[in-house]
């Protein structure tokens, strides 16, 4: 147990030293709640690494995990739980985050956490009891419905990725409440803190993130296209029906052409800035991903890579052409490198389109996730759209996106 205490202390010390934890109350919660009580049986060195840990798979696919402590701390600071608050969590997982929420809400507060899987709810309940947080209510339910019996909630937080905000989460949020959720906006996810405004919810904070998707009746529509007969190569697209999987896979096996954008970046700047900028403007935007032991042998251009595990990049697929962002092999993160574009098929015009979009992002001051402002309106409403606003319409909400005035551009 001395080893556990030392490792626990070192993890939190690191989060504080790197400026991830800046709120004294969040720091106190992390110091008070040991992570190993929620991951019994795992080596302590693994438990106290600042990384996510998969805790459940279905047919080989990871469906639940203990989230990375760094992103947990970021989201808890976004949520700003105060003593006495009533908090609803969507995605109980191991129960670790619910324990942190309970510490922040205090004895006068209330925490209810939901999970779609009965086995996860049972284990989370046991972990919370062992850690001294039996007062947290763990309920097996579809989180997309929220929990009306306890509404309105002062705070609602999702620890799963959502494609859209469900009506229940908006309707069950108190008038002075705050909702924090990992939301899919164009390319990838962003954890967004929303607060109620007149006829919509308005963002007050955005950060980059990556979570396993919400399951159940409110899961995201299909956005994944398997390429050819190789199940480890996938394309994530806005409109799966518009993509010929066989044609794209055949293109990847043909000779490619490379171009240089002349723009120097880091991988962090790309994911947190340029790719978001591109994704919300281009219906042809895609993520190309290869995973598994054979990922290093398939023709996925190098951008993001974990050898032997995954290789991915972002780009455009339009008609009979495809192109993707690349980096030199000798430029691992966090080094700066000159961003390239690799084209397949009759891709000359598409390569220029992709390169020009990246240059546009650079010319506008390299806006990143933290600069973005998002307003979420119920789809039945018809709010005015100001110049420079990008509108992403989904099933229940339309999202109005703006960067600050000095870097706004029209679509």
C-alpha cells in the first residue's frame, strides 16, 4: 500500500506540475480518491500511469475504459462542481469519476451515475462502496434518456463520446446548470462545457479529447466504412453512402503523388486546430485508420502512428480522388515538421483544395479548439445565422460554430 500511495501521489503531482489541474478542489479530490480501488487486480504501475485502461470489450472492440486522468481532470475543471450540487453522470465505467464527483459535491450533494451495461453498474457500485462512496447511486439505464426522476440537475457530465446532444440532457439541466460532454464536431471530439442561454446552450470552454462512443438507443449513426476485404482498414466519413469503399481501397494500392504545403506544424497543432478547421468546412473530410498488428504494412499515409497498434491520418475523398495529410518519418511528436499531402487517383485538384484549406487556417492565425465558440439550438428553432458562422445540423440540435472575429471566415 505504500507503493500505491507513492504512485498515487506522483500521478497527481505530475498533473499539477504540468498545469492540467489548476483548481485546488479538483486537486484535493484526486488526492483523496485512489484509482487502484476502481481497477482491482491490475499492477499498480499500470493503474497510476496517466493513460486510459480498457475494462470491457465486446467482440474484440473496446466499449468501456477507465479514462485518462488528464482528461478527467480537464473535464472536472470544466464542470465546476460546488459543494451541495446535484450531479448526473452518463457512463459509470469503473465508478472512479463518480467518486471524484462525490468528493467535489460533498456530503450535502448528490451524484447519480448511469451505465447501459448491468455488469459495469454492479462493479462500479462495488468499487464505490469499497472506496467509501456508497452514497453514489449507480443505475443501469440508457444514458441518452438522462434521469428525469432527479431533474433538474445542477451539473451533467458525459464520460462517453456523443454524436449529438440528446433532448433529455438539455431539458434536465437546471437554469443555472452546466453540461460537459465529449461532442463530435466535424473531425474528432471536443469536450465542451455548455451553459443555458435564452433559447440555446452556449459553450464556455472547449478542449480536445477522445472517448469511446455512447451506446444504446442514442448511439451515433454509422460513420465507418470498411475498405475492401481488410477489416483493419477503415474510413470515417460524414456520408458513408457517398463513398465507394472498394474504389478507395483500390486507389490506396496505386502509386501516389506527394506535395508540400510549406506549412510547419506539430501534431498537437494539427489535431487541435487545422483538422477541426478543415472538418467543419468540408463535407468530403475523412479519417483513414488502420489498426492491429498489420497496421504498419497497409498504405495509410503517415501522420499519427503507434507502431504495431494504429496508424491514421485525415484528408479528403471526393469522387475518384483521395488525398491525405502526411509528415516525414523522422518527425515524431512533439517536433515541428513541414506538412505534406499525398494524393491518390486523379487528385491534382483535390490536393490543391486540401493544401489551400491548411494555408487558410495558417493565414487566419492558426485558430485552435480553445478559440472556438459553439451554440446549440433545438432543431425546431430557426435562429439567425451571422456572417462567418458555420452550421452543423444533426438530429436533435444544430450547432453554430464561430471563431473570434479576427479569425472568422465564411464557409
